[in-house]
């Protein structure tokens, strides 16, 4: 009697489990066709939405977006203390860098090529072409050492270290720089280009799911959760549905010692650190890499040369000063150029 009862229970449990597995398989196939799990992420993604006329979606699913070669536009909006103009010219050269002149991909013998990567600070979000600090550096170096140095501006607004690392790999492989300077400020997950079709990027790069599927109950640090988020659309669908419901009803949940449940940047920061360390490891013997921190202090996080315009407390104590703004007026970039040239003169071959 007991044996028959147990067999009956086992058969029912097997049927239930089989039904659940069958349902999940069907749901997984459905989601892979419709991309509904990815589409549901749209309201919670981070976006780059400035100067869109000169940006495009990148074919590189680690970079997400890039500048459009051979374009130019005049944008409104400058720093409140700007004295030179009220609108700004933005020019993208033949190779897709913000620059007032075209560049030759092949380096001239005897010329020292410096390429500076960064976010909106290096791109020069509130200044005209001639006032980005790489362009000012080029002008000053030309006056000091004619035809000896090239300084390229590879800044792209809102780029975080994962995007800069991917961009740096392309730049090092294609343009053979002697020195790569990487400006570091933006943190967290990668931004997508506002209004763009982001779904193909997720399909090419599933690491993006780890940055953008909401974190629950320390799931961001769980190997099991990483595996499920990375490999199964149905898991992403359920997790994102739960988040969207909570978000729609403004229901806060605090986990992990007070961290809000929607802190998407936790995994973004971890992925940034890993990708950047991988870049350094892969290229440390091939090209000189310097980290540049204009408004934060240097740490030994990446064990490479680092230069900061701040001392230990300066930026924090005087954050209202335009010299510590992430998007300063044009005259501040004169200081950037002078300080960087002085630093490189004392520490590098420049």
C-alpha cells in the first residue's frame, strides 16, 4: 500500500517536473524568436543622448557606439563660464576621431603618436573643436617640436572603461600609437546610443546581460546567477518582469546591506575592472599606457602609470570650481594640456 502510494507520488512529481521543463523549453524558444526578454530591458538601460548627429551604432558590441567619420555639426550649449562662444562646432575627421584635421593611418617615420581615449571630458562636450585638450596639446607640441608629435582625440561621450578597453584594442592594432592615454572618470555599466536598436548588440555580446539584468539578493555575485543570466532567456524574462512590476509601482527593496535592488552599476564596475585589466595584461609589453584622472585622484587599482590633476583632497574640497568640472569651459583645457605635457616631459620620452 505504501509502496503504491509512493509510486503514485513519484509519478505525479515526475509529471509536474516534466511539465515545468517542457514549459520552460517552449518559453525559451519563444523568447529567442521574439527577443522579448531583451526588449523588456529598454526602460532600465542607460543611454548616451548628446550630440547624436555625429554618433552611430558601432559594429563592435563591446563599444556599442562610435563617431561618424567625415561629419560636422554646430551644437548649442556651452559652460556657463565660457567666454569665447555660445555654440560649438563638432568635427569628426576621416578616421572617426574628433579633430580639426584629417589624419593618416600610416605613421610617418620619426613621429611620436599619442592617442587619448576618454569619455565626454576628452571628447570635449561643451567646447568647440579647437579647444579640446588633445587639440591644444597638438598645437603646443607643434610650437615646441615641429612635426615630431601627433596627438589624437579618441574621446567618446559616456564611455566607461569596458568601452575604452575595447576601443583601445582597435586603436593599438590599427593605428600603432607610441603612447595611449586613457582618461578615467565614468563608472558603471555601458551606455547605449539613445534611440538605437540595441537588441543585435545583446545578441552579439551576452556580457551586456550581466550589466543590465537587475540584481537581487546578491545574485550579481552568484556564479549560478551569472550562468543563468548569460545562458537562459526565460531566467532574464522572469527577473526583468519582477523588476518592472516593482518599478512601475515604486516599490523599493533593499538588499545586500542597504544597496538598492536597482543598482545596475555593481556588475558594470566589476566588468569594467576585469576588461581593463585584461587590456593592460595583453598590451603592457607592446605600447605605453597611462591612466589620466582630471577630476579624481589616482589609486593603484590597475598598477600602471597614472596622472591626476587633483591632490588627495583638492577636488573634493573645491568641487564648485570650474577647474574640477567634468565638462569645463575652454580655458580649463589649456591647463589640462600644459599639465599633461609637463607630466609626459618628466616621465616619458616626450
